[in-house]
């Protein structure tokens, strides 16, 4: 069973370096106006020129990360800097909040209602600061991070449609992302703030949104962490919980917390068993914990990020705990994923499959899919598979 | 070809009076707290108790309309009044704007960001005023109507996320609904205001959003009625355009405008040819006019309201113009619809089918589907089929 980890690692590495990254290098840069095109059809042609801050930031992050962690290639750094310069000039409103989207030439289209724009901006400029040492990038990252902390009590500000007091709910996404973001920009932050943010994040994910009775993570709870029997309260987003588990595993690695590691691995397996589509394979996008019809019409679709994030958690879970169930599930999710998402004809991955596993949209990038989950996931899986090979093939080379 | 209109009329009438209306009468009233349950599973069981203003209003409208137009059944009137009383007590904020949703006992959950709540409230109270003569209901209808006119320049108010000035777009839904609403509450309005609203509505639908070059109706245009090459600007919602065409036909009937009638019939046929799924049958939910991937992940689904509204427009088009293409398409859409949406086992209709035509969600009612499109459509088709039978079977009884 342990044979082949190096071969698996090669699959992820080669897809990253010989297919996915060249695809974005070739089709994504807007050489005239700066920033990136992310709305790319199956063959890489631009079908829309709007610039979504989430995706601009995530692409800056991606090329900076490759430069920092894989190889100091000048073209990767140049690619990151050209996106960052566009963002630095056009991305923020007068209060330093990040817009949601811009026109091709940088005029704001959608206001700063979405705090995840800010999260991905902090990630991007933090990673680029590490690559360049340029203090302006570092300052943007820290300013943005503190602004997120300031806004986190009411992230949507005036755009919040929830009537105050009747049914206050807290959402999983921001605390989950903060668990990852704080490690991304750790060198820029005060040590105590890092520790406090991490322990608060772990507590929130593993004790507030995680529900012991079902072994699942809720997308929304009451402020006290209780279940709310409402559309939002019943919502399960298996991919979100599965992605969060490798963030938690990274935090557990950092402090060598084996109990936390095992808990995150168990939750990974549990969410996956719950979210797997026994009829057609793949992981559902949304489910209702009481089995009621979800309000999300896309509930049964199979999304790229859900599957690659799951593979990361399974591999990290296996690396750190050796649980053979992680390996069984890895092979199952790997096979499902690699036979459907990657597009050998034109490169990169399809993003959206229908329940049956056929492409629902032919795009390689759009309003929500950019140069992020696929390359980050390929990098994480490649590295983790190498580490597994080193750890387990040394122990039992013949098995 | 003309034989059988009476039989078709019977199908629609019987489904309305013996299946759909009894379903809502039985499962929908909240006898303890007032108003209606609309989140009903396949068998009619309540799976969520939230009260969505759109659907509360539409159900008041539906039972008032049946009372006014089909038969003065006291239980229908009682049903309408119990919903209206709940709405009158709990539905509005201090400025008279209608909330989006309430808890079971009437506490506001989602603020009044959605002007369509107000549109359906005006329809509901206008129709109930006609049924009862109660001036309080009439006053609520007119107050709400004038508030809509006041808000129509910026319907979302402070919740509007669009940055001012960069890419202002106007949306089709409100002018389209006003074309129907003004006839609904005509007895309550000044004659000149009715005429002005109608002629403005016809102009906006048929000359601004309708695009002569493609024969299609855009969901969003620039303020000057021009095409915007953006996700919103490229969006086609075939069901919206198809529904709007019978509103326009009703206005053309009112003024005996044959040229407008023919134009609305031609647009109906054109949108339908464009929106029909040649591979699996049925009408797509969303398309991109340039063939780019739409941002709506539910784009390929087949929705109940799209299909029943289309049948209304085809039948009205046939009644008033005699174009045999309306009849051909009627038979095709009728067959698709009746073999998939109605649920003979538990009653009422499925709302959401996947592209292949299988139920995507088992619900009979939810956050957006209530007691409205199915019964209104069944009533409209029944009446129109009777009128077709009277008109054409008299002319050529043997054919």
C-alpha cells in the first residue's frame, strides 16, 4: 500500500509545474492594463474582463508562494508584482476596505461588502512581502489584517440584511480563514497576537462550529454555538469543513498537538463519509443536516475546490496519524477527481461538474474560480506525498 | 388540431381545483400563529416555519383571486384574510417597507431590501380589497404602490452594493412586474396614473429591454437601454421574458392593440426557440447571450414557473393571433411539463428539475415556491383554453 507515494507525488508536481501554472502564465496576465484576467474559457480565451478582488489577490498569493517555496523564478515574481501593483493602485476604498470587483482598468464596480476580499489581500501582500522584503507590501498586509479584526463583528457593515436581534447567527467562513491567514502573515505580527488568534481560531472551529453529536461542522450557529433550526442553521458545506481540517492540522503540527491532529483527522473522515454521493461519486456542495431540501439549487454539484481541499486533508491526516482509512479515502477521491476535473486537451481543471460528474460549465476560470485552489492543492499534495514517502517508505520499503 | 381544447381546459381546471388548491388548503395554513407555512416537503409536511413575505403575499393574492374570479367560496376568503391579517400586523417596517422574511410568529428576520415583497403585497391587498370592499386593505395596497414608485429609482436602498457611476444598469424585473401590478390594482388608482404607468411599462419592456437584433429580452441594460458586455449585461432569463409577454398581451387586449399583440407573440416564440434545451427538452433557467458561461450555477435547471408561464403566453398568443406555431409549441411544452412537474402521488408540482428533467429537490414549496405560479397558471390556461374553444371550435367544429 505504501508503494507508489513518489509516483503520486509526481502526478501532482507535474500537473502543477507543467500544466496549471503555464496555463495561468500564458492566458491570465493583462499586459495592457495590469492585473489578471480570470474569466477564461475552456481553451484559455478571455470571456469577461472584470477583475474580482478575491481572484486578483489569490493569484498574487499563488505566484509569490511558488517563488518562496518552490523556486525563485523571476517570471513568477514578476507575475505576482504586476498583480500587486494593480491592486495597490485600485483595490481599496478611502477607508482601506477592499472592493469586491473592478473594471478591467481598475474602476470600482461592487463595493467593499465582502470581507474575504480583505482576507485574500492580506494573504497576497504578506506572501509577496516575504518574497521581496518590500516594506510597503508588508504594511498593506498588516493594515488589512487589523482592519479585518476591527470589522469581524459585523463584516458586511451597512450591507448586512439581517434584522438585528431576531435570529443572530455567526458564520464559519471568517474564523476558518483566520486560522490559515494568521500563519500566512505570522512574520509581520506580534507573537502574542498570533498565539491569541490561533487559540481563538482553533476553539471556534473545533468547539463552536464542530458539533460532537453529529461529528459535522455547521456553516452557521447561534452566537452561543448552538444549533439554529433554520435554512442557514441547518446548512452543511462539506468542502468548507474538509478544507478547514488541514488548516487545523497545520496548526496542530506547529504545536505538535497530537490530540488536535487526531480530532481533525477523525472529523475529515466523518464529513467525507457524510458528504460523499453514494450514487454518482464525488462530494456534494451543500446538504441540510436534517435532510430537508437545501435552498441552494447547486447543492448536488461537484466543485473542484471541494475535491482538491479534501485530498489535502486526507494526505495530511495520513502523514501525521498513519490512519489507513485516510489512505483508502485518498485513493477513492483521487481517482474520482483525476478522471473528471483535469482537462488534458486544453490544460487546467474544469471547476463545476453536475451531479453525474460531467462538466456543467466549460470554464477554467470565472468569477469565483481562479489561480488558487488547484495550484495550492497540487503543491500541498505534492509536498505531503513526498513527506509520506520519506516517512513510511523508509520504515517499510518492501510493503 | 382545434379539437380537444375543452379537454385541455379540463386538465388545467381539474388540477387547479381538485389537486393544487386542496393541497395548499390542507397543508399551508398556520392555524396557531397566522399566515402560511410554505416550506412543504413532497408529502406536504412542514420542513421550515419561516414566513417569506413574497410567498405570504402571493398566497393571499391567490385565494382572493379565486374568490373573485372562480367562485365566492367562504373558505377561500377566510384563507386569504387569515394571511392578510398576519401580514398587516407583522409585515412592514416603520417606514412602510415590506420585510423580506419573518419568523413563524412574525418577528422580522431579513430587512426590507427587496422591493418585490412590496409588489406582491400591493397585489395581495388590492385583490383582497376587491373581494371584501374593506377600505383598510385598499389603503395598504395604494400606500404600498406609491411607496414602490417612490423607491423605484434605487429599489435596494442602502443595501445596494453597486458602486455609483462606474457601470449603472437597470433591471428588467420591476418594470415587468409593474405592467401586471397596475392592472391588479387599477380600481384603486387614478385613471391617468394607470395610463401613464401602462404606457411607460410597455415602452420599457418592448423598446428598452427587448433587443431587435436578437429578438430577445435582456435582464439588464445600461440606463440608455444599451447592451452591457458584462455578466449582468449578457444575462438572459428566458422565463422572465416569456412571462412578461402575457402581461403585455393582457395590456394589448385592454386597448385592442393588434400590433403590440403580434409583437408579443413573436417575441414569445423567439425566446422559446432560443431557450429550449434541444438535448433534454425543457427551457433553460439562465443563458449568456454571447454563449459565455453564465455565473448562475443553476443555469441548466428546469423550473416550474418558467414552464407554466410559457404555456400561458403561448395560449394567449394563439387565442389572439391564431398563429399555428403557438399551438405547436403549446403541445410540446405542455407534454414536457405535464409528464415531469405534477406529482400524482402526493399532489401539487415539483418545482426544480435537473437538466435531464428529474426532480432536483422533492419540495412542493420552499423559500421561493409557494401557492402562486402553479395555481395562477392553471387558472389562466383553463380560462384561455375555454376562450380558444369558444372562438375556434365555433368557427370550424369538424376540423
